[in-house]
């Protein structure tokens, strides 16, 4: 059996969503789920946007692109 054929990631997307929904609902019912404040959500979105931008514009120390050194 290949690794891709096992576990949560190999499931049908609708089945994944249903399992995740049940987990989220259970956490909220239990009182242990995190609820984002607007400030937290804003900070997380900003951090994610910066991480994505930096990943696509990375260069080596001498300011040449990686493809130049290959």
C-alpha cells in the first residue's frame, strides 16, 4: 500500500470536511475551541501574507536569484 493511499489526506474531500466539522463542533460544545478576535484574525492574515510574499521573492546573499547559481 502506498503512503498516499492511507489516512485522512487520502479521503474524499466531503468526508474530510464532515469529520473536521464534527471535531470543531465537539470542541465548541466542550468549550475548548479557540475563537478568533478580530485583532487576532487580522494579525494572522498579515503574517500569512508576508510569509507567502517572502517565499516567492527569496534571493541568495549576493542578491542573485537561485536559478543563476544552478
